[in-house]
């Protein structure tokens, strides 16, 4: 067995400390560390593809980009021939949550580096909702140790909607101000409390002010189709980007107001095709459009890719390849005030580049970061040492009791033979839900499910304080036809346990199983465990390798299909059913929440 050399973070010196060396290399007075010859330079500054280009690298930064780098080659210089292939800047994911992949930052990097991602802007608000500021610090420190650029956005909304949910922790304005002093905090994570911003909530305005005073970027999240006064108030409050648009008019409205429109293609969110028409059909300037993933499942990363998948998809929607690449490189770098560091192949920048054989297909042959080749032929050249999470980050699932089938009973109004109930309606490939209604039968005083009409039960079980609290409601869209239940301790954003099922005994078994393993996702049918993905780190992430987690997740997906579920990436849809900042109807530990009015509503109509 050939062991790959371990690579730890070796971030190059700041440009100011090595500018004289870069000048010497460019002038031929000092040899380069690495020269890549005969490439097609994808220049995202000019929008050109320049054939016959040589690239010289020194100290992990680009020193010379031009027609002939022979004067930079000396004793000890490594020389590689691109053979006429494209030289593309390393790809950037402008907005994402590592926790959604089920793996740690280290494992996420191992999975995405072969796909050309060399810079990520992560918002760890999932772990923040469980462990608070110490959890953010854990992921921040892990990010610093990576051989690629993993910048961290300080979570802004923990809990995401005060009064409508209770998370495992709470972040304050003082916490945000403290985090802004950390070395790797790049800005404020998505400001999801958009009604609070429009209403001048002092916590929201205080966090935004602390970020702006630190000279950093404020991330946005305006999850409403209302582009009237609430939208204008939100923009005036300071958020600088938004990834929650689903229509071309959403993207246009944001760009016109000076925001960056972030178009996402995650495992279950397909919002690029509809919004990119703002560029391809309406002619809007693409400079203020950025590509991102938001949430990517481990299976997607291992099987389909990461930002290469997003760029490829954007090209398929009619964008020119160079334009799509700009949206995943330079535009992102400029937005986060990092244009002199990342986002392009140009002198002084970190030497992050891809050798690509087919530009439209984003066929990536080699991946370099900071001047070191990290992957070739879709495989890592190196190994990244595992990052150990402390015991304080584990054993976070506290149920307070052993759940029984009766905990999921929903009593009908006295004397009723049938009731009309509110139902959460899943929308395939989108984050929003629909507020539906259904007429359900009453049996022995309890409201019954109606799987023939795709109405099954959903329960949210409190898991941070061991209260034993259970909120019961109904959901439609999963298509389960068999007796089954799936439970997950990933339940954005407060991350209690969500269980969806057609059988109460299986629901109890599934929830209890997560209490035993410390979190994850599990599927039961008729008393038998069909699939389990253990996630002991904060109940959100596995401590296993990404490919192992992906295999377990695929087994889960297959088991869900056998139960009748045909949704694309149904696990992702499941995990967002408690997200009380995206319309229309959600569930929380407070109850059933109408996210169009931000009020608790009764289950019965």
C-alpha cells in the first residue's frame, strides 16, 4: 500500500513580506519553485482564454503569468507541461454549511479538493445552535489547519427566530464582536432574521454594525417573495448578498439594490436555472452574480462533485464558460475583499489553479493549492490528518426519557369523527414549503394519518435540555407507503430531532436509537432498523471518512425509496422541516409556525 504524504496547512507569507521575491522571480533574478508551461490561461479579469501561457510560482504565490517563463527556471525548479490544457483559478464556494454534508471540515476538504474547490466560505451556524460560540471556535480552528482556504463566517442568528424556537445555545452581539477579532473570520453569516432587520431589532443591527466596523462582509438571507418595503428595509439594514432567491426577478432585485445575487445548486436546492435567466435573457451584468452550494450531502460530494458541478450546470443553462467560472472565482473573491489573495491566476495571488482538459464539462485533471499539487485524476495526492473533536462536542442528544408510541398521539377535538388539519407540504428541489390542509379521520379519539393521500406524521422532539417535549403535526410529499419512520438530529436550525413516519411504534424506535448513538439519521420499518448514519459530533457530523459516510447515506436513500419515497435527496428536505425562517409552514419545539406571519398557529383549522 502506497501511503500518501500528510499535508498540513502551510499558508504562504503575506504578499507584503514576499513581494520582492516575486519581483525577482518575474524578472529572472531568482528561480521559481514551479513552472507550468504551455497552458490556456483562463483569465477571469479580462474574460479571455490565452493560449501558450506559462505560469511561474514561488513561495505558494503566482509570480509570472505570460508567454514564456523560461527565464524563471533554474536549479531546483519543478517544471510541468499543461499540454495545451486550460489553466483555471481554483474554485470558490461562496456560501455553505459543512455540517450539511454529515462530515467534518477535514473530511469535506478531502472530498471536494479533487473537484477543484480551493476556497470555501463556511457558516457553521449548525454547530453554533448546539454548542454556541465554543462550537464555532472548534470549526474555525479546524478550518485554519486545512491545506486550502477555508474562511469562516460568524453565525448571526442563534436562534434563527427568537420566540419561535429554542436552540441549544444563544449568540449575542458581544459574541459576534469577539469573533470578528479571530484570524480566520471573514464576515457575518447569513442574517436569517429578515423581519428583525427590517424592524431594527437591536441584536441584528448590533451584529451587523460590529461586522461593518471590523471591515468585513455581511451575509444575507431574505427568504421571502415579497420585494416591497420589507425587502427594501432589509437591504438598507446592511446585508450584502443573498442566496434565497428562486426566481429571475429575485436575482434582478438584489443586484439592482447593490447586493450580490448568490445562485445555489446544492443537493436539494436547484435555484441556478431559474435565476440565471436574469443574465442570459434579461442581460443583467454578471459581475454581481456568484455561484454557491449552500448545502451539499456527502453522497453528492463523492459521486457528483462540488463547485465543478455548479459551474458545469451554469454553463448548461447558457452561460459562457468564462462567465460561469468568474461567478465561482473572481466575483466571490471581490465580494469578500480578497481579490489580491484568491479568485484568479495573476501575480501575487495564492497559487490555486486547476488543470482542465474540457472547459465546458469542467473535466479537472489536476488541482494545485498554494503551489502544491493536491489531487490528480480525481484522486487526492496527499492525505489530510484527522482533526480530533473533544468530548464536549459529543453526547449532545438529551431526550430526558425513553419515547413510546403514545408520545406521538394527536388527540382530536371531543366528539369529532373527522378533522381538518394544517399540513406541511414539501416542494421538491426547493427549500420553501407549502401550507396545505387535509381532512383526516378520527379513530378512538385520535387523529389518523392518511398515507393513501400522502399525509403522514411529523414530530419534533426536544433534544438539548432533556425536557421530553414532543410537538406533533402532519407533513405531505414524502410518499411513504409502508410502515416506517425516519428520525434525524439534523433539523435546521435549532437541531432538535425531527421524525417523519407512518407508524408510531417505528417513530419511537427511531428517536430512541438516536439517543443511544448520540445523533445522526436512522430509518425503521416494522421494528427493524434499515439504515443508520451515526453523527456523534454535536449530533450533526460523523467522525468517519467521507466515502464511508456517503455509502451509509446511500443505503439510507435506497431504504427510503423502498418505503415509497421518490423525492430527490429526501433527507435534505427532511432536515429543513423545522427551519422557521423560510416560508410557508414549519414545525418547532414551540409548535406549528406560519412563516409568512411569523406566528404560531393551531394544528386544527
